[in-house]
DNA sequence: CCCCAGGCTTAAT
DNA sequence: ATTAAGCATGGG
C-alpha cells in the first residue's frame, strides 16, 4: 500500500529541476544530478536514516517524517505532498546545488586521490540538516563509532523527543533544548552518552538561554561561527566544523577526524591544497571521508 | 580479551 | 603554545 510502484500516473520530465508527479500523499520525482540514498546514509553526516526491508529510507527532519525509495534510473518515490516537498525536502536534500559540476572541478592529473574519492562517492550530497540536532549529535559522536552514535541519538529521541504517530508505526522527533534539560541525569545517562552528559546539557543551556543563536550563524562568517560554537563546553574544532558543514551549510568547513587525519598524513604528506578547493572544501572532505572509511582505507 | 571510534577538557610543561 | 592523561561505552 505504501510507496507502491506505478500506482500513480506517469508524466513527462524536464532537465535541470526535479520533475514531480503527484498522486495523493506520494509523489514521484526525477533527479538528474548526483543522488544516491545508500551513499548519503553511509557517509556519516546523518544518524537517523533507517532503511526498511522494502528498501525505503525513513527520514525524520524538523517535525516531518519522510519515506523515500529509489524507483530505478534517476526516479524516486517520496511519501509527502508536493507543497511539503517544495517547502521542506527540496532544501533538505540540497537539490538546488549541482554536485556533478562540483566533482568536475577536480583534476585527476593534479589530484588523483581526490578524483578517485569523488568518483567512488558519486551520489553523496551535503544535507541541510537542523543545526541544533547536528550540535547535539556531533557532541555525542566524540570517541564513538557511527553505529554507537546512532544508538545514542535514537535513545535520546525516545527519552525526550515528541512522539508522533504515522500510518503504520510511530516515531520520535529530535528533542528540543528544553526537552533535553527536563531529563534527569539518570535518564540522560541511560542514553549511553557517558561523560558527554555535561556537554549535552551545556549546549542545551546555551541554546535555551539564547546565548548561542544557531540560526543566526547561518549568515555569519566561518571564523565567527567556529568561535561561537567552540565557546560551548564540549565543542572543539572538529564538532564545530561538523555543525557548520551539516547544520549551517557552510560547505567550506573542513572537519578533521581520525579518518581525515589519516588521509592528510598518508595521501598528502606535503600538505593538502585547501586553497584550490574553495569554497567547497567541506564537500570534498565528505567524499574523502566516505572513500577512506568504506572503500580504499578498509 | 584486545583495540578503536567523525574528540574534548583539564592539568602540566 | 604544545603535550598527555582521563574519560564512558560499545562495535569489531
């Protein structure tokens, strides 16, 4: 019944902007630019994408829940109305950006490693996620592997987030700062956050009190943004750059974690030419991270 | 049992 | 300014 293939009419397509076919609460879109759900889901930028047995991903973002499923070729079924797609998901998936041309800026003669990384990770995009969710998720991420991060984030949502009912199953929204602050220390510790508990609470306090205005940082320079984010106890350079990149869409932000550090040491012993890749350093960072973590490196 | 994970704070130099 | 220990916890 849900996202049933070919249960809606077939129309024509056009080139640059995604085409939309609508049938009730399921729309079908065509995306001609890079867009690979599995690679995005496994690229370490989102922790609440869940794939079910039918191949659909369930994505929760800012009070909305979406199911999206590839239909083969460059077509996808989305469980939403067209107006919600236009208002929410088009931006979330950053469909106004041309990732193919961003990949195309890399010259294999000059930088063969990055060229290979871009080819391997073709289909990855930088999602425009909620900065508050990114801040807490990446505070939790320190000294954890990705499966463990997902576990903690989901426990936190179940413990403090608003419960919503969908047609078949329920889901939880990412909790607000106030909802996190309402948790007891025991309840927060039960999310397996460990020593990061006080960092999560510090961040929630700063946002709840208006000391840290995350939305306002979208319009600030990268330097001002990193300084504001690292003023929160528990947020260092790496987490601040992840929030900038994945939550504020500062696509030149360049998070350096253990994998990127290995890449810089092993593949660029004479230095990484950051200045060649402005203003897209964060996007290239993401291709390299995915390449090293899932392919080339292991 | 081991080592490591999308790191950071704190203390000591 | 740089370096080192300590940190909770679970995946592989």
